C-alpha cells in the first residue's frame, strides 16, 4: 500500500498538467496545496478507493491458520463450530482415569482447556445448546463450557452393556452412539445405540441386523432418513435406513475406519491404523475414494469447519491436531 502511494505521488509530481479524470489543468511540483479543490476531491476519492480496496481484500482473506496444534495427549475427536471454536476430546493416557480433557482450539493455533477433571478416556463429542456431550468408555458425559462434568447416560442406562463407546452424532431430536465392542482385541461385537428425546436408550443395529457389523466407529447423520457409519474392525462403510433399520454396506477399504464427516458433496473418512484420510465424492455415482493425506500417526475422528475450508484431524499418536486446508 505504502509503495503504491509513493509511486502515485511520484507520477503526479512529474506532471505539469492533469487534464483527464475531470481534474483542472494545474501545476503540480511537490506541492499538494496547489491542487485545485476538484483535484483534491478526486485524489481523496482515489486514495479512499485504494484504502477501501485494500481492506476489502484483507477482509476476504482466510484467517491465518496453523498447520497443527501440538501438545494434546491422544486427541480423539473434533467438533468445529460456526463461530470458529473447535472442541477436542483429549484421552490422555489410555486406560487411565481422571486425566481426560476437553480442549478448545481454533485454526489460528489458540488453545484453552474447557474441562480437565471428571473425564477418563473421552472420545466422540457433539455440542448441543452450548453443552458438550462426550462418550467416555461406557458412559456419556455432559460438559458445560465452564468445565462442569456430569454423567448424562450411565453404563446401566444402556440396554446392552457397552464396552467401548466411540462416536456420537445428533439428528433432529435423536442422538446416535457407536459402541465399538471388543475393539482392542479385534473381536467386534459392537453396535449402535439410539437415544430418544426422553433419554431412553435402545439398540439401533448390531450383528443381528447385519453379520458384517463388527466395531462401528464414525457416525454421520448428513443424509435425511439414514445414519451412515464406518467400521474399525473391517474398514467397511454402511448406511442404516432409520425407518426399518435395514443395514446396507456401501463401501470398503477404509482400514481401521474412524472419522466420518460430510462436507460439500464429499465424504471424508480416516483410517486410524494406516494413518490415511480419504475423500469420496458422493455427487458422482460409483466414484472411488481418493487419498488426500497419508503417513499420519493415528488419524482419528475428524470434522470440517462450517465454512468448508479446513479439515480438522486429531492425530492421536502424534499428540496433535492437524488443520488441513481443503482449498
Ligand atoms: Ca485417560
Ligand atoms: Ca472415533
């Protein structure tokens, strides 16, 4: 900007007559005071335009985004809000109680602890009316923005004993929760629970609906009337018809499937064990997944910022959250 002004002043100072742009013919020798009032007005408008032009350009630029936010011990899940806040569940040490956290970050790298007590191994999270609902082993907890943690659904509230509660997703008044079963030993036995508005918990699907179901993990409610989920145990992608609970396998090859999020016609899936992130274009029939990121250490439950510009990837085994530009 400064350079542009210098160049323009220089150009004006070398002109004896400026007859175009409606400016009266004048002498202009390094003395702005001698410019006629019409010339002054034109200059003010011209520089004003430049300043206005520059600020508009600046406003439309993307905010500065960091590549990653370090120092979050075993992050599992991300929930990105339209106001720029991103909530992350931090497992801490696996199997150690009391060291779980909820951390708030933003793409510019800021980090703030929301809750650092009352959590064990927190995983999937969803924000509903300024409260964070997070799965934590065999319970679901509710966390207020000032860090108060209460049990929202206890282990005994589930109709089948949960083993490894994982993702949580909301659609209208219904909440879905995946239980990955015996994920740690690769023995499956997982299911998906449905929580109604009166907090009644029922089984949505398990292996009685499809023998292929082993360890349901990521959930997505983007498609009306359906719940989409991926399976950590076999890398399959499924969808459930929420009217008749019919399960249909719609994809495979996603390894130890974890994150599942839809944005702008694209479904993003992560493979935790092999450290990959896939993009699947759902607007084209029969399209194949494309690897958009690989070599990650435990790419877990991702989210896309509501402006569609960034994929937020908890990189669990690297103890960081990666901000991946989708441009
Ligand atoms: Ca822990
Ligand atoms: Ca997960």
